[in-house]
């Protein structure tokens, strides 16, 4: 039996345009801050980090930042170091962006790169290539 809808509430349809714009604004600003900042944490020394996405809460007060270290090595240590530096990064972010509130930052490892690599390996499998081949291209005919 379907739940009765609550007046004034719409079903969850994903992030609003406002959230998407704010997320991209924060992402671009954080990329510049991370590129220019000299963070003292040894886990972040000489590590390039890809900041792939920033998801902002509907009230724009919280941001989840998806990161992947270059090469995917030491991901847990890098994410932990970024979370330790989140207050510093938030302070720098507040000076760069023009938003009513500077969102709190939470960094998480982005596993979409691993998923893409896994799919790539599957598609490179000779058995899968044979199954995906157009009729007449495969097995000699």
C-alpha cells in the first residue's frame, strides 16, 4: 500500500540545481586551495589528490567531498589526513567563496575509479569481447 503523500513535500528527486551549483563552486575552490596550500600533515606531503565531486546538503551547510589520491595508493591515510585538516580547509574556503555559510567538510574515498577499472578489466576479457562482437565478426564467420 503506497504511503500517503505529505502536503508541501515532494518526493526525493536528487539534488537541486542550487545544490549542484554550490557543490561545483566548493569543488573548484577546494582544488585551488589544495593546489596552493602547504599542508603540514606528512600523509599529504607530495600527494596529488583528485577531488571528483562535492555533494552539498539541501541547507548548504554540509559538504561531502569525494577524493582519490593519484595512483590510488594510501587512500585511507590521505582521506584521514584531509579530514584532520578539514577545519583549516574550511577556513580558507570561507575566504574564497561567497556563500552565506561555509559548509563543514567531510572527505571520503571515491571508489568510482576502482569500479571503472573493474568494468574495464571485464570488457577486456576475451570471452566478453567474443560475446560483444557483432554477428559475423566473431568466430571466423
